[in-house]
């Protein structure tokens, strides 16, 4: 009897010590293999910066199917996890946009949410009788902090993926998407980026949509380089968007030494010059190498843009008039082989889980040099049915190959965009500083750690514009009005700039992977009743067996 009391006392003391330790030392343990209930250290630090109450409104509510219920549950669980590390209370509100007294009130709610940027998603389901039912849901949350509100989309919709795959990808990206919105609300330090001008680059209207998106994160400036060698020092990254005129040695030096001091560059360069106005009028255009006087500099950094054009079977479509002359025009969608839909790498956070990127008159990229201190990764490439057109040549719209011609489309997976990271060699090592520069310093022959992304197509960042001046309209970046389809151009450029300026590892959250554990639909449909009964009756039967067994053992023990 004394031994039993002694053991109970030790157990009680251990429990008290454990409770005391848990009060002073907070910890959580995630036993899942893919760490689905763990959040990153930078997320924990971010939540510690929340100094005011944070309100989160979840609009993914109402009569949801099991897949969207899983997304809703994962969102709620993540928010609960964030609240643990938050310095202030997180208030969560659930709103069902479809809950209304009548259809008019419901439509008003929908319109009000759409006006705030929360786009609805139509979900098609089948009832037990096989009839198709359409439901409207809003897979969004809205963050409110210090009087500011930011909407966050929870659903990723990648073309070609099944619904289950897209929902799994959405759950994988929850931490990045939600913390991305919180960072915009919490951070007070304004980083600056710049579009470089002075070499025939895309104008402000042609980059308006991406500039608007990037302005949520950065102060976006534009301007020429001039003669001040230190003019770029204050910028976290610079963007060179589709230049058409050669760079001077002075401008090359400023960019080179900016990189040597740890600066980051997004290059969007054409390898071939095309007269697009001739294509739209007479259907013929010469194509020749575009010399921007950057070949030596890019070669030193580890890349070469080849002066070729890429044609791809996987491409955008354009309307072509197939009606005879002098008859009513009759347009038919025709493959535009010079507008490849580029494949995105699932291995890099810039391109992971984004849909294809639309290009036009893109060129190929080669990795060159032997700098072991520079790491390169593929971002965008053509499909396995590609043809390389050398230059100089003539583009004739009346001549179009057949998509089934394997002898013509005989090349595959040509790189169009690459990411470079590391310590770059200077293009101006052992050279004189160009004349006329001010605020110069001794030339750095080797860079601090820096990042560059090189894209062999300047049109990837260009949004379409129609009209002139006040009558002009700007289409969303990546939207193809002929195909009525949104491609991944905006996501790619935005992720590229965030990657270039990311010193805290936030983009690595986009590399998170969760294993899909889906039920076998055939078995669940055919054996639904069996599994429902098993899940309902088996626990009860086991409980009864345990109760009877316990009573028998207890009776035998105390009746001896």
C-alpha cells in the first residue's frame, strides 16, 4: 500500500512540474509527416509584430461541398495557429454571402463584394438524381488592421489541374497568401524598386497593370540612369522591360556595379527585332538580331540570349478571316505558333503553382560560363513540340506549319527564363571607369550575394492597351481577349520581383508540399452504406466489448 501511494505521489509531482514548465515555456509539437500544422519562423516573428487587434472575415461559408469545407477548415486552423503567436487578439468572423431574404438582396451582396475585388467562383455539383447544380461561393478572406483592409484569395485555379489538385495547391499556399496580406498591413518600411528608361523600354501605360500590383509592396519609380554612378543604391531591385535601343557603356557600368553591391535585376529582353506594324498590315516582317550591347555583360553573369525565334504547338490562338474576298468576314481561331504558352517550373518558388505564361516572339537562353559561385535554375520553357527559327529571316503569316508535323516541331523544352543567384563576376573588372560619371567608387570585381532573373521575351510584362489618352483602356496583364483566358504573366512577374527582394525567406513558403490523401470515389460510391455503418457501429461494438470485458475482469479480481 505504501509503494502504491509513493508512486501516486511521484506521478502527481511530475504532473505539477509539467504544468509549471508549460506556463513558462510555450511549445507545440506537430507529429504529421508533412508538417501541415507547423508554421515558419518568419511567420511567428511577423505575428509578434501585430500591435493592434487583427480582424479576419472569412467569406468561404455556407453550404459547401466536402472539398471546399476542407479548404475552410484548413484556413480556420491556420488562423488559430497564427493567433497563438500574435501579440494581439485575432477576431474571426464568418460571413455567408449567399444568405439573404431574396434574390435581389443576394445579388446586391455579390455586387458589393465584387466591387471590392472579391471575385465569385461558380461551383458545379450533381445531386443524388444526377442533376447539375450551380453554387456561387467567395473563396476569400478580408484582413482588417488599423483601419486598412486587404482581401486575400484562398483558391488557386491552375489550368489543366483537377479540382482536387487545385484545392490541395490552395491549402499548400495558405500560409504564404495570408501572411503576405498581413505583411502588407503591418510593415512600415517602404522598399523601392525602379523601371529603367532611356533605351526604348515599355512605357508607363504598357506596364501599368504590373506597376499597380507591385505598388502594394513597393514604391515604384521610373527614370533614366544619367551620370550618377550611385543612383541605384537605394533600390532593392530594378526592372529592365523590353529595351529596343543599345545601352551605353556608362549605363552598363552603373547596372554592373549596382549588382556588384548586392543589387537585383529583372531582365526582360528580346533577342530578335520584329516590325509588328508590318505584320498587322501586310502580314510580312523581317526578323533580325536585336543588338542591345548587353551580350558581353550577360555572358559574364552566366547567360546568353540567342537571336532566334521559338515556335510552339502549345501556343495562343488568334482570329483569322477565312471568308473569301469581298464577302462577310468569318473569323476562325488559328494557332499563333509565335506565341508559346510557356511551361512553369514546379521546383522554384517564383513559378511553382502558377498557370502557363503567355509569350510572343520569344527567344531561347543558354547557360554559359564556369562560375561555381552562381546557382542557376530554370523558370520558363517551351513544350516538347518546339521549332527554332534562326535569324535573319522573314516572318510570313500566310505560311503556317501543321501542328502534326513532328519533323518541323523537333525540339523540346527550350529555356526562356532562368534565375541566377550568387556572387557574380563584374563585366568591368580590369577596365577603366567610363568618363563623365560622378559618385564613383573603386570597381568591385566580385559581387556580394545578388539575384538576377533573365527572361528572353520583353512582352511577358506588357499589358495590352486600346484607345488613346482618356479613351484608352488597359487589359489585365496576361489576359488574352481572343481566347478569353487569364494566363500567369502577372503572377510570374510579381513573384519574380518578390523573390529578388526577399531577404527573409518568405518565398520559400510557396515551396511547401502537402500530400494528397483522397478517397477512392468508386469505392465510396459503391460501398457508401457499408462504410457508414462501419464508422457508426464499430466504435459502439468495441465500447460494449470493452465494458463487458472490464466488468468480467473486475468481478474475477475482487471475488477471489
